[in-house]
């Protein structure tokens, strides 16, 4: 299958994902640029060139779409899900190699871009999902974020997102009725670790790859339902999230001790365990249990790509760090500095964490019943 999209396919993708109306006037493709502090890499360069090509192809069908097409480039924010810079460039012509090559006087405020573009597509190096989710609610645009997108992911853009969206909405109904999730992880087929995630006081979000409504931003390719565990913000009602979470780093295993919805310790004898312990000590907000995500794309024959953008959509994942963009309480202000802000997904599928398997995932429902969601790494529910 081709690893490029034709102008016809791009037009169809925009129409299917965003469903533009007569009130939509402009679409911006956002691209972050390397600079003197964050150097380039081949995948990043290829992604920028692909994005510029998409902008050119869509400009050729702009009359049919009824949209002005602009390529917007900006200095990278250093970290995934960190706040965007205040200004960017609406760019024409050959792409610069770095942000340092561009004239600072030619910059446009991001607020102006948000106000004049009702549809945004963001195939970036560093994830812009968190800041765009927050800005979408303020400025009324809708956005598809594509951090780490690569040509290998193009087949996932051709999936039946009507069916994917239906499954995600079905999963949302289940999570909305759940008060908690009990997870059992098996490591090396021997040791078991148990984790309870408190889902009270929260609503789930379905990200099925369709963004027809304003004030919504989410990933593309998509195919997940996610919820922020309760973080204990209500007085006299602490979070009940507690237990142990194993995470594989390379060949090493780190066991995170969870209390009050935060990783309070990282245990293990490896260098990875020491590094994680240092991160928790330096940035307590890093240990926040920010998301329980349930991806559905594995059933559609999609394989891991090595990028979390796609890989998290394949199965169960748990995120550390920032949660305010998903409706939680932990945001940039809870970190010591902007470049420390993170939202990091730990994805539990065999090709990414072969030593760890989700032995079971059971939802505790508000009516007191239990619903078995997963066994031995696979869903056991019927999507109907």
C-alpha cells in the first residue's frame, strides 16, 4: 500500500474528519521547527517535508474544500505537551532548516492564528495535544494532532473511522458508569502486580478520529477512549488510586508504587529505576496518574509503529504527568518549569512491553457490579 496520500485522498480525509461547513474559512497545518537547542533528526525532517507537501496539495483543492490553506511553522517547545510559543510564522516557500533562520519581525501571534483558522492539523515532533485541547475550548477551533506521525502510519488514516468512533463511544458509556478500574499485571509470567484506579468524579472522552464539532482537539490517527483518574481535588475525599504499576524500559523493569493517584516511588535495581526515582523526586507532578486509555485499533490489523501517536491506540495505556487537557487538575503550573511539562503514555501491548501483560482489567461499576474488560491482554467485551 502506498505510503503517500494523493490530493484526492487528502481532500477526502479533511472532509471525513472535520466535515467542514460554510462557516469554516481556513485550515492551518502546524509544524514545529528545530533550533540551536533542539537539533533535527531524519524523521522530523521527513515529517516537516510531508506536512509542507500536504499544504501544497490541499491548496490545489482549496476551492473544492472552501478553505484557505496555510502552513504555520513555529519554534519547538522542547517537550511533549508543553505550552506553545506565543508567536509563529505563516510560511510560504521552501522550508527553513531551523527556526533560527526566520525573521522574528515576520511572526504572527498564535492567538491570531487560532482566531482565523477554524481547522488545525498538527503533524509535529513534540506533541501539541495538551495546549491545543485547551486553546480549542477558548478559541472555538477544532484540531487533529499528529505528534510523531510517519509515512508508515498512513494506512491508519484510511480506516473506517465511523466504526472506530462507534466503538470508542461504546467504551465511553462503560467508563462513564464505572467508579474504578482494577488492573492486574503479570511480569514474565510469574509475578503479579495490582493497581486500582479511582474513576469517580470523572467523565470519559471518546477519540474516534472524527472532529466535526468546534472546541475539540484530539489525535489522528485515533481510536481510543480515555479518562483521567480522580486526583483527589475534593476536600475530605482523597483519591483511591493505589497499588503497583510495572513499566518496562528496554530490558529493565521499574515498579512504581502508587498512592493517592501518584507514583511516590520507583523501585528496581536498574539504571532505569534510578532515573525514574530521580524524576519523581525532581518533578512530583511527573508521577501523576494522568490517564487510563483504551485503544481499539489492534482489531483493525494495525501494528505498532514505534510512535506513541499510533501505538497507544492499539490497547490499554496509562499516562504519567499532565492531565488538565483531559479534564484533570495537573497542568503546567504544577511543574517546576515549562520544559519539564510532560504527558507520557506507557502502552501495554506485547511488542512494546513484552515482559508485562495485562492479565485482567475489571471495571467496578457504580451499581456495585463488575465488568471484565480485558483478559490476557485482549478485550473480552462485545462492541455492540
